[in-house]
C-alpha cells in the first residue's frame, strides 16, 4: 500500500478513536457534571402569579386599599360564582358589599362614612357611601354584563368551572386601569355635596385611592 494511503488510514483511525473517547467520556460522566456549569438555574425558584392574585394586586394599586388580600379573594370568588350562576348585577353587587366579613376597624370606617350628615337646618343632607355605591353600581354594571356574556359562552362550550372563574379574574384585571377608574371616582365626587365629599374624603381615605387620581 502506498505511503499516502497508509497515512490517510492512520489519520482516519485517529479521528475515529478521538470521537469514541469523547462519547465515552460524556456517557460515563455523572448527570450533575453538565448541570454544574449552570448552578444558578437550579437555585432560582419561579413564583407563579395567578390570575386572581393579579386582579387583587391591581385592585390594591388602582382602586382601594380598604380590603385585605383574603377579603378581596373572597369577593372575587363570590363575583365569579355569581357570574357563573348568571345572577344579575344588582343581586350580585348586594352580596359583594355584605359587611359580615369586615373587621371592627373596617366597620367603624363604614359607619363614619355612611352615617349621613346634617345640614344647618338639622335635616340629613344624604348618605355619602350610599351615593358612592350608586355610582359604582351604574358604572360597573355594563362591564359585569359583558363578563357574564363571555362566561355564558364558555359554559355553553362546556368549559370547566375553574376555567370560567379564572377568566373572570383575567377580565377584572384587564378592566382595572387608571383610564377606566378615573371617571368612576370623579363621578363619585361630583355626585356628593361639598360636606358629603369632605366626610367621605376624610373618613374613607382607604376606601378609594383618591389621591392617585388627583381628587
């Protein structure tokens, strides 16, 4: 055999042996060896923010700090249940503002805000909280009805109850923007007399995030 052929064969054999040794080394090394090059990837836990928690966070950021996370969770669950049961908004709204889950300090605020004021003649000038709730009822009803239509379609398509509830949370979070909330709180203020507004602003500072909207 010519010398060039022998040289080519030797080179080919060397390459094959080198490749084989690399494969054997890779297969014989423990799995931890390949992972150890990226230690940070294994030690960084990922926190999943659920659709409900996203809605809770946006409520506390853009609308109110009056309720605790646990209370808001129950309120969202009630609303999702009411929408899933196709209850009208007025009936659903009444259950959402029920006071049986409020703490004593929260109830004290409600009493101060909703106790009514008296004008100079001694007659009651109105109940600020009642007027505020009337505005919320009127403003939020169209959106509630849109959510109900979406969930009704999901139910007709045999989507699970859990899927429907999650969709409610997603829609609530999507609705909660400054551009949507600002007109609502502005209308609340304009629906009150000067004394009523002062009372609501002073005693109900945690009820709504007035200052975020320049109110």
